[in-house]
C-alpha cells in the first residue's frame, strides 16, 4: 500500500542527506528529485509500497518511462537515482533489500555528442562586436568556455578571486563540490583582460560583486542569460540548431583529443569523476578519422 506522507518524508530526508553529506549541487539535487517524483506518481497509481517493491515492479516502472521516448542517458540517470535512493533507505534500516541493485543501466551514449568544427568555432569567436561593452563580455565568455570546457553553471558562478590571470588558470567548483584547476591559453587571457579592464567596470552598478560575468543590471549573469548569449551567436553563424553552452564543452574536448591530448588530462580539465565518461570522445575522434579517410584516400571507395 502506498502512503504518500511516508514517501514524502523519506524523499525530503534523502535530498537533505545528498546535500549535506554528499555535497551535491542544487541542479543535481533537482534532477534527482524530479526522477523520484515520477517514481512517486507510479507507486501511487499502482498502490505499491516502495519499501516492499519487487524487482519486477521496479523493472515495470523503468519500462514505463523508457517507452515515453527518453534517451539512454535519461534512462541511465533514472536508474542511478533509484539505486541511490534505495541505498539510502537500506542505510536508514527502512528496508533490507534493494530492488534496483540488479538492474543494469542502458548504454549511456547511444549517439555521439555533437560538437562544432574548428572552423565553426573560429567563426563563432569572431562574432561579438568588441566596440560594445556587451560584445567584449560575450567575447570573453565564448573564448573562456571554449578554452576551458567549463559547464554553464561553472561559468556563471566563476569569481574574480578564482581567476589567476598571470598564470593563465582558474579554479572552479564542479559537480559534487569538487574543486579543479583548469588552464587557459593566450587568446582567452587576452580577451578576459580586455573584458575585466574595459567592459566589466561599466556593467558594475552600486553594489560590488565578485562574480566575473555580469548582466546589464550589474548582477551575476543567469543561466538563462548565458544560454541566450551563446545561442544568439550560434544563430549568427548558422549553427543555432546545434550550439549550446554544452556543445562548446564537447567541442573543447573533441578538438583537444583530435590534436593529440591524452584522455586523463582531458578528464581532469572537464572534471569527470570517471575516465569512462571521458572515453566517449575517443569514439568522436575515431568517427572523424574515418570521415577524413573516406574523403581523401584514393581507394577508400570501390
């Protein structure tokens, strides 16, 4: 029998545990909460007790979500959230069996991540108008995100105190509150200095702030605001259908690998907890090599 009050209490305590004990970010907590609310609706509709759930019941729920057309990555995230929730219930001695433990996640990457070509990135980086204060800011955003592979949340939360311009690196707090150091090149440094000296002071209003990227009100640029900036320049170069902040991150990793960077270094710069997450870019690189071979080798086709 499903008892809403009991489930909601367990969910609230679980999310508090993830925040205080595991140090998960707000966005990660929100994604776990959304998955478990789907689970709640399913349990309520079926009249199932989550503490007495069978493996078959769990499989049926996951199947019901997969037929909605969710991607492999979404399905894998759902299973991960359920496994974590039930591990917590076991630790709290509410149950002694995890009905999700034997359910394998689907292959997370059914399709390869999309990315811009080096030529497209070059065109993108030339798009902002440097005669305008927002153009200088936007140029700095695009140059830095491509130079470092920062996530959008990491870029908007970046602070002046975490920038080391002389040494050309920055400190960033990534997923799970894990800090990492990421270098950036001379071009990104040049346009960051230009923004910090000539544009950012014009954006600051009465209240000082340590955040690097500001909006016209002088406050931290929002996630939506930065997304619109990147998307807007994507439209300028005819790549609005593909370009997002995360595509810049994919492009950063793909281009590094194509130029000979090793996976471990890319993993460290991206802040991936596991090398297996970074390995997807090897498939992108292999695909690119095959395309070059097919195009240029005189005997690649019959």
